[in-house]
C-alpha cells in the first residue's frame, strides 16, 4: 500500500470517527434536554409530513420562507385551532368524568359482583375481586393525575405553540442545507450512502406519520360524530382516545374500544346506547383495517404483517406504549439500513 493510499485511508478514518463523535455528542445533548428534544422532534416530523408541499412549492417556484409561513398557518388551522377551541369541552368532560367516577365505580362493582357470582355458579370458578380493585385504583390515579396536570399541560402547550413553529420554519427554510453541511463531515466513501439513507428514511417516516395521522383522524371523526349524533356522554374524550390509540398497530383499536364500552355500560347498562357504541367502533375499525390501513400505511412501511406484529410486541415489552408506537417506523428504518448494507457488501462486491 502506497503512502498516498495510507494517508487517504487514515484521513477517511479520522473523518469517520469525527463524524460519529459529533453525531453522538449532539444526540446525547438533545436527549438530555427533553423539554427541547420533544418539540424539536415534533417539528422535524411535521417537516417530513409537509414534504409534498415542498415539491409543490418548488414546482411553482415559491421561496422557502413563504412555504414555511404557509406550513405554519396550515398547522395552526388544522391542529392548534381545534385544540384551542375544543380545550374547554375536553376539560369539562374530564371534570365530569372525575366527578361521576364514584357512581361509575359503584355501578361497575355491582355488575362485576353479579357476573362473578354467575361464573362461580355456572362453572365453579371464582373471579378474584382484587383485579377489579387494581383496575379501579389505576384508573382513579390516572384521572386524578390528568386533571391535576392540566395547568402543566396548558403551559407546555403554550410553549410548544411558540417553539414548534419556530423549529418548523427552520427545517423548511434551511433544513436541507443544514443536513448537507452535517453530512459533509462524513468521509466521501460514506457521504453518498448516508445521504441516500437519510433521504429515504425521511421520506418513509414522513409518509408513515402522515398516513397514521389521516388514519387516526378518520377513526376519531367517525367515533365523535356518531357519539354526538346519538347524544352519548363523553363523546369527545372517547373519540380522541380512539384516535390516539389507533396509532398503535392492530391492538390500538381494542385499547380505544374497551374504555368506551365500560363507560357506556356503567352509564346506560345493556341499553341501545351500548349497541350503538359497539357498532360505531366496529364500523370505524372495519373501515380502518379494510381500507385505510392497507391503502395508506401497509404500502408505505413495506413490512410483512408478521414483522409488524412482532415489532409491536417487542416494542411494548421494552418501552411500553411509546415502544408500540415507534416500533414500526424503527423496524422500517432498520430494514433500510439492512438493504443498503446488503447492496454495498453483496451486490457491488464484484
């Protein structure tokens, strides 16, 4: 090996270590400040969701600043304004739920004892009341925590209302230049591959998040509209809960359906309201699983259903609900890395 080649190899190694060091230090600093990391990550995801608007703006030769302003106005109209207008209604429903919780608990306890007695008489199996007490305890604590933390959530919301648009403006206006500047720290042999991976990762994650947002919005709108039409209590909370839990693949619809059934059962018993709630959730989930998920989500992540199920289980095992949400895009990213490594070491080895 000649001296020039050795020097070049040494320089590439130094640039590689420097690039990885900068990436590690920056990631560690951001992760150590969640108050900054959370809105920054949210703004970055929003920027990826707005990527189709970038192409449309380039087509009409709009400036980056103008596209950023349009994106912020759209964000306020679609996300912030509904939250601002619906905040009092959500707060009222939460307070009503907290106020009525003792009577709901009493009704559910009576029903639990009734059905537990029937089970013991029919099959001889005794259902331990401890499970019911634990569930009630956790639910009561969660409700109390949410109500007491509402002022904190409001303060965080107001902070994000200023910070997120600021970050979003930066990502849209200068994000590409900043990304290229950072990637230039990598050696030439890695630059193209890293740039290729970042580009496809951003596109896949942006499309996936946008698809999940549309999917959750469709489910939430169906549930809220139906519950309001039939004048069923806690319609807004149950609809929002259904939309949020729907983000979790496969098991999310069940997680959103169970609280709705329990609350409706405690309020109305075996009446037609319970049938309406079950029917609404079934209709929303059938539309989601039969139409929305296959068309929007499944094609974007390009993962086998078994892989999706296994990734969700592993994510929930180690990171709880957050792990269930991020497991699918994380596995999609790992697939991108694997495919790129396979192309590098096998398809181009000749």
